[in-house]
């Protein structure tokens, strides 16, 4: 099976959109005082991020920075969502004796979450810069917003990793915004690279 870079970009954009949707659903339900179905949401995220990682690797020859960032972000978030899926509940119910282990696993999951969002921010900045340079009209504006949200995601999530402060909401929001605009910008950013199938 051979796909062109633009087709892999479409696959990646669909996977990114799925992760944006799960983030919005999870946060919205939590803010409404409702219990999200973590099993379903995190299962969808694991699969979507896995698809994103593979699509990112396939995009390496056409757009190395974008492909590498997508692959890294997809892989980091696959592991992070998988930790939530299979580790949080048993460790959370294991009692006081394993509370330090649960805290360490939770902290590592957030570290991977933030690192993955830095990678997504890099991809958004790269894709946005291409559109700002090469596109016209509304697509160029999408590129500008994509690049700016990418920078915001990189900075907020890097600070969340480096500072001893709870920046989860800000970093997560910035990462989700960057992912949303990256999903819009990714296919146009590949337009001039639809040459050889991968």
C-alpha cells in the first residue's frame, strides 16, 4: 500500500482532530461535574496517537521537522494515555502503601503529556510558517494562527515541565489549540510535496 505525503497528512490531521475532540469532551464533562468514560476516551487517544506517530514517520522524507515532531508527539502521548488507561486505576485503589508509586506514575504521565505537547507545538510552528510564507488569503491567516499557537504550546508546556507549578490547564489548553490549528494547516502545508508515494 502506497500513500503520498498529502494522504499521510490527511491521516495525521484526522488523528489530531480525534485527540482534540477527546480533550474537549474530557474537560467539558469534568467541568460539568460529570464523570468521563476514561476507558473509552483514553482508548481512543491511544489509538489516535499511535496513528499520528506512524503518519509522522511516513512524513519524514517530505517534511522532516513536521514529520519528526508528529512522530515524537504521537509516541509520547501514546505512552502517556496508555499509562492512564492501564495504571491509574489499580494504583489509585492500592491504598496508602502504594500512594508514592501512584504519585510517581502520575507525575511521569504528566511529564510525557507536556513533552508531547511541546512536540505538537513544534509541528504547528513549522506547518504554520510554511503557510505564512507560501500560502495566500485565509490559508495564510490559518498558518499565522497555527504558528502562534504552536509557539504558545511550546512555551507553556516547556514551563510546565521545568517549573514547580501547576500549569496543567494553561499548558493543556495551549497544546489543544495548537493541535486544532495544526489539523487545519497540515494538508495545505504538504501541497507542494505531493510527488512520490511513501
